[in-house]
């Protein structure tokens, strides 16, 4: 049985949700909503997923995927496909015709410098499950619902369903002060998570930094369609791990810069560059991969900077060369080090 990659939507910062809801309100004439958000710790690993698909005879087929491609034990990433293969029977017991289990593959040897990085046995930290694909697909994000959907697969060694963390935050998107107040309050929480990951400390008694938080809208009024749901999600990272150099971890409005150089300082952060090495170059520094690395960084910045460009009165054409030059110089500098 063949399959194809099921992408996880890119999650933006709070200003992108603010702008999305403003535009939807203008189009519909309805007031902007008040939404409740719950949080999960953003673990520093690589986005992976397990697909469970049933054929016409009802037999379950299990596939591993990375951030952008299907993985196999022969063409793997950090051992994820081998782990999935080892636990194949457990995943075959997942009910449903087409289920995709999204999570972070993390632990020793995946991404460095965090509390989760110290875990010797790698872990698959599940944060969402998609049922179906295309039109009619739905997304489960509540930990209890995910546990129920996974069934026996929850006993796969190393599989953990990420729980809710405190606090819950309520934002009236029609009231700028409500958005600003939430941003101030959540900035404090994100900085606390960066100092020490409370989930890893609580469950494994390992002290170390956390990457940040992901905010999930909850309630019956929230859409279950994966694309629409992810448009309402947002993430926030501490200063050491942010891919945008903001004044505080959570802001209601995008940063404004005056030049291509200022834009490059804002968007081409160490965290983004390191992510590019992992994603585009499999964690290696090889001068032959420079073009691939620069292309990934430029594409990632362009995708995630539409609001910053608009707020600053700049176009992508005005900043592209500066972004690519910064990425190229950084990567070659690392590649040439003995």
C-alpha cells in the first residue's frame, strides 16, 4: 500500500492570529471572537508523524514520516522509522481507516541544549492526531481524546501524549487591551519555561531549558478542520530559541524595522539557522550543501515574515539578498571550522 506525506501546518506567532481574525471579521461582518487557549510545552525535537492506514480488506499499514517526507528504516532520520517499525503491531491496533499521529521526536542526539536533549532513550511526544485527510479531515488536540484514539499504541515504549499545562488564557480579539494583557502575562510564563521545562522536570526529574509554549484554542466553537484550526493556534519561544528577535516572547503586534539589515537581524536568528541545518542538511556542515541551506533559510523567512515586511513597509525583493548573504556566510563559517 502506498501513501503520501501529510503535512503539519506551520504555526505562527500571536500577531498572525490577530490579523487572521481581523480579516475574517471584515469579510463576514461578525465581531471578532473571544477564544480560550490551553498550552502544551513546545519540545525541541523534529516534527515527525506515524500514519496508520487501512486497505480495502481492513488490514492496517503503518508509515513513518519526517517533517517533509516519508521515512523508512533504510532512509531514516535519527532512528524514528526504526522505532516505528519496532512498534508496528501497537500502531496497527489504532482504530480508523486513516489516522496521522503528530509529535516531536526528541532526546539525546536529536536536538541539543534542552532538558529533553538529556533523555538517553528518544521519545515521541504526541501533540495532535488527524483523522482522515483532505476535505472532511478533523484534528484532535485534547490529551484525553488523543489517548482514546491511540488505544494500545499509547504503550509503545517512548511514546508520550503531551498534557495540558497551566495557565489557561482567554483573549477577546475585539479588544486590543485584552490581547496586550495576554501577551504580557504569557511572556512571563514563556520565560519561566525557558529557564526550566516543567514537564520534563515533573515527569523525568531532569532539569534544563524548555523551548516555549504552543497555544491551542479550546471549546465547541473552535473548528476541527486541521487547516482552519491551526490558523488559530500560536506559539511563543524564549529569547534563546526564537526564530524572530522580538522585544518580548509574546507580542500583539509585529516588530517594525527600517532597513534590509534590520530585517535580517530580526528574522535570521541563530535558532532559525540551526533549524535550517537540521532540516535542510541533516545536521551537517558541508560546503556542498550551502545552496540547499540558503534556499531553505530564505524560504522559511519569506513564509514567516509577511506581517513584519508589511509593518515595515518593505518587500521581499528588498530584503532577499541580505537574508541569503547572512545565511550563506554563517553556514560557510561553520563548515570551515576544523
